[in-house]
């Protein structure tokens, strides 16, 4: 007679205790499965609620002199994007709300205002004088020249952007391209003055299926998983991606460039999380858990110091202050190769009141430090952590911002031996 390991004859009924143990184990497994399913359901519901909470309020005039003005720039050989006047405010509303969420804890009134007309954001259509390839230029990878050609015509048509950030959706890219890796698919923003800036971004971000006609509809596009064409690669094949990824890249990249127009620097210390690193490429609310959603569009504290005194965000900015801070740097000392810190020694002065000081490393294109400031004079003596230094000359930029949003920088050079 064959026996089970426990000695029970094959075919004989198991002891009552064994049946009880089996039933108990099955019940425990069932309870664990139910608990995991309930937790997953709660997380999904929580994530859905958190994602819905990210839907921005309708664009409005924030009651300040400085506002965003939306522009659709169309070369003479192109047609406007259908429904651009409804989609441009949606894209801009999602991008603009990132800054409110980052500053709401320290400055509740921080909200970007829009230039309004008839109760809706004003969207100007500017017809270009030349063909799209003229604006891209002989070297389509030269984004700065592309940007300058577009903004020159926008400024000629609408006037210089005093009291405005022009957000320009430019139809100068190659048709059917829906990614920023394609040549001519521009995304660039710059601060021009305390009360002026400009963003130029490829108008495919307003295409049907990438941008909705209402803010809540954009959330549905973020969730879309159907695969669509992104851009034509150098080998002649099309890059494809989920529609939601392309929509998220469009809105996140617009927010990133708007950050530059507000004065923010790149920050690659935590690039996949920081909007001013590479996180703009992964701006997709539906793909995050409810805990991750809190960090969507997150901006590091040093760049928040820059934003805190932007005239476009700060109702309490000193708009009567027209003078920049000044610097009195001390001589720098040689540093050893491999060092991971740089000593700062300089005096910063302002005629009214300082607001913040940040430190930027041009060689690695990233912010490395920053502190709030106050009063009319600050003696800055601090060590700043940097990547290990290589022999040669190391440059660092100290930027001071006063409470009127005026900014000035001092370039410090260190000999590394």
C-alpha cells in the first residue's frame, strides 16, 4: 500500500485536523488576495481622484499687470492648427498650473494670469512672412536661430513683450512630426526682463489627439494607450509611442520652457523628478500612483526661490524697483583636482531689498545651491557642493534676485590643479 509522507493510506479520507488546516490555509490565502485587491482598488481610486485634482482651473486674469499672451505663429505656406483658439488655452492652463502648485505653500497668491478677451484667454494669430523651412534655417538643429527668427516677427506684429510672456505655438516644424527630437521641432523659453519673456514651442502640441479642447479632456488623453506616430527617425522609420506619452511630453515640455521664461535654470541633480531636469518628458498623471502624483511637475527649492520674486507670480513684488543687485567678489583661490566643493566669497548689495541667491554651474548646466536673502547687503561665505573637479578652469555663476524680480549674475573662475 502506498503511503503519503504523513503515513495516510492512498484513497483513505484525510484526518479531520488535516482538513481543518487546509481550510484555514485556504481562508488565509483568500483573505490576503482580497486585501491586496482592495488595496489595489483603493490605490487606483486614490490615483484617479488625485489625477482629477490636478485638472487646472480655467485660465483667468490674476489681477496683476504681468500676464501670458498666447500666440499661434503660422508661416505663409502652412495653415493654422484646427481649433487652436480653444486648444492653446488648455495646453497653457496645464503648464501654468504647475507653478501655482509648487508655490502654494509659501505664497498662496502665486498664479499666472492670462490676457483675456471676452471672458476667455486671448489667442493671437500671427501670419509669418516666409515659409516654414526659412524659419528652421539651413541648420535645423540651431534652435536658438530658429527661436530668434520667430520671436522677431511676433514682436514686430504685437510689440515687445513688456508686461507679457508670449507663449508662441509655432507651425514651423515638419508636418506630422510629434516629438521634440525631430529637427525643427522647437521648444525654447527665455526670460528677457523682470516683466518680459517668450516661449516658442512646436504647434503639434495643439494637434487633435495631443491637446483637448477643455482641461478635463486632456486628462483623458494622458490616459490613452493607443500607439500613434511620433516622429520620423534618421533611418526612415517612424518612432511610435502611446498617445498619452506624447500628450504628456507636449504639456510637460511647455511647462519646462515656461519655467525658463520665468527665470528658472536647468536642474539635473534629480533629473527624472525635477520639471527643470528631464521630468517634463514624463508628465503623465494617469501613469503615477497617488503618492507620485503629488510630485508631478515638482520643481526644486532653489528654482522656487527664483519663482518667488517673479513679477508674473508674486503679487507683493516691488514693481517700482528698476535697479539690479550689484556684486563685490573676492579673489578666488586655486582648487585641487577631485575636490567636491567650491568656496564662495563675495558681497551682494541691492538698493531696496534682496530676495534670493542661487548658484549655477554652466559646465554641467545645473543649479547647485540657493538661499533666501533679505536686506540691502549680504556677505556670502559658503562652500557649495559640486561634481568632482577636473584640472583646468572651473566656472560658477552666482545669481542675485531682488524683491522686484531684477536679477544680476557674477561669474567666478577657479583654477583647478
